[in-house]
C-alpha cells in the first residue's frame, strides 16, 4: 500500500472509532416523534411564575394554566354551562376566588399529567366522582354528551385566546375527549 493510502486508512479508522464512541447504544434519542404534548407546550424548562415571581414553574404547566384560566372564563360566560357551576359562579360573583383557584390548580395538573408532565401529581377527584353531583356537590347536575362537547368547544376557544396553534389544539381535544365516558353520566 502506498504511503498516502496508508494515511487515508488510518484517518478513516480514527473517524470511525470516534463516531462509534460518541454514539453509544444506550444514548437517549430525542426526536420530535418522541415529544409529548407537554414537551411541545414548553415541557420541564423552569421559568419564573408571572403570577408569583418568588416561584418557579415549568413552561409546559404555565402554558396549560393559561389555557385553563382563559377557558374557565369562557365557560363562566356560557349560558349552556351556567346550570352546572352555580357554586363556583356564586362564589366568584361574591368576590371569593378560592374555589376558582382550586379548580384552576386541579384542572391544570390534570391536563398537565394527561399531556405528559412527570413532576406534578393530580390529587383531585377522579373524573367519574368529580362529575357526579352525589360525590361532588359543586357539580350541580350530571352532564349530557351535548354539553360535554360545548365544554370542550369552550376550552378550544380558551386555547385560541392563548394563541395555541390548531395542530396542538387538536391533540388537546383528543386528550379531553378520552374522559368523555367518565364525565357524561346522563
Ligand atoms: C373535558 C373534560 C373534562 C375534564 C378534564 C374535567 C376536569 C375537571 C377537574 C380536574 C375538576 C376538579 C375536580 C376536583 O377538584 O376534585 C372538575 C370539576 C368540575 N367539572 Fe369538569 N372536566 C371536564 C368536563 C366537564 C364538563 C363537560 C362539565 C359540565 C358540563 C364539567 C363541570 C365541572 C364542574 C361543575 C366541576 C366543579 C367545579 C367547582 O369546583 O366548582 N366538567 N372538572
């Protein structure tokens, strides 16, 4: 083999060895295909919570909380939804936002974990009990399938208000619709 060829073979061997050593079998492969909806919404990156600057919050949770809070306002203003929420609406009208804050927190955590959040734990009622007036008197009556669809439509409006792109709203809709069987009880 000529001297120049030998040089080439040696260089190729070094290049192959460094490629093999920098790409181990167990390295996690992160591609857009493996991203959860939570990752797409900002994921676990910690940012200052704009509503409490002494706290940090994950970007994914913050995005979901924005959608949830906007949606609660859309739902509160929707006459089709009013018969379900008399307790909450009465409290807010009287200037008491405790129930609103608790709902916002629980709803946000529920959606966050359903979209892939790992660092928050949902501690509220399961979807069947939360929407059964016998188990949750804050739910004034059982939901029909038609009102479920109106509720999801209100969340879509809340998401649009927050500038969430249509493709992401579609994925969110799929997740919300997955609990329809538990929520609709009439
Ligand atoms: C789209 C799927 C839905 C999800 C993921 C969902 C989620 C939740 C969650 C997490 C809570 C709080 C439970 C707790 O604090 O223990 C809740 C409460 C409630 N939900 Fe739903 N819900 C859905 C659909 C609906 C629908 C369709 C209605 C009515 C038509 C409804 C009416 C209520 C009411 C009235 C409460 C009690 C609010 C309060 O605390 O005053 N939800 N829901």
